[in-house]
C-alpha cells in the first residue's frame, strides 16, 4: 500500500465513521474509494465491512447517553439484526462474485436515492412524532423489518443506517436522537456478525481493514461529538458525488 493510498483510505474511513454515526451511508465513501484505487468489488466490500466495525462501536459508545433506558428494546431488536446480518453475509458468499458486481450497481443507486430523500423522511418522521400521542414500541413487524435491513447490511451495507432509522421512526414512538443511537447499535451488530463470517470464510485485505478501522474509530467520535453541528447538505453532497463516481466506474467496467 502506497502512502497516497494510505492517506486516501484513512480519510475515507474517517468520513465514513462520522457519517455512519450521524445518519448512515458511510460505506458510500469507503467502498467507492477502494474500488477507485483498484481493489476488486467483493474484496473491497468485505474489507470495508470489517474495517468499519470499530467505527460502529465508537459511534455507539459516543451515543451512550441516548441509549439509557433502551435495553429492553435492544434485547428484542439486536437478535433480529444479528440474524439478518448472518443471512446477508452468507448470501454474499453463496452467490458468485460476478452477481455481486451486478447487484452492487443497483444497491448503490438505491442507496444514493435514500441519501437524497433522507431529509424528507426525517421531516415526515418528526411530524409523526408531534401528531401521535399513543405508545408504540417493538412489534413483530418491527423485528421482521429490522431483520430484513440486517440482510441488506450483511450483503452490502451502504445506507443501512438510513433504512434502520426510517423503520424505527415509523414503527416506534421515541425521539429521533434516541432512535439514532439504537440504529448505531443495530448497525454495529450487523457489521460485527458479517465480519466474523467473512474473517473465517473469505479473503480479506488486512492492511485496508486496519487503515479503515483507525479512520472509522476517529470518525465515530467526531460524529458523536460534533456531527450534529455539521451542515448535512455538505455531507449528503459528498456522499452523492462519491457514490455517483463509483456507480459510473462500475457501469463502465461491467
């Protein structure tokens, strides 16, 4: 790994850790960066997933105050995320690598759409918080959708956080910041389970993992402490630009 590659991956990992903690979709920074540097898509996806685990833990720890009182909720949702993450990671390994190269184009496009519409979804969820006076918490439907989001996260993962926040915001009555903290724990669960599968079953670039891990851990703390002060429009624009670049590159090489 050259110095230039090291710096590029470190910066991408830091940005991804920050973005994942605040909103999600940080993989749309790291994954395209690795692809642009010449790493095969499947190897880039696996190494990226493992490298982002420390960042997910860092972000979840940074939001620990918002997690107070959510243990009963997490006891029901964490197993659902774990099951989904296991299924998604096994699906990634079971399908031919050529399938991933084609599917990832669709997934990146979907993730970019979610990033763009996320502000409207957030405003809609906030309006529901103000209108609804009843109490709703974890239901079988919530657990099922969280598990489905885990399958997506275990397979690819970009915008997993946005999907989780939308699910939790629609189906659970609570403040969005608390739901975001819950999202961080569930995303950590998915990434950790998928990483365990990848470590024992497939090829991993440990240099890439190490650099992303360092960057994402730093980014997790940045996201927890100052992420709410950052202009989300700039973050979203960066994600869209990098993700679109990766999409074009993959389309040209497909």
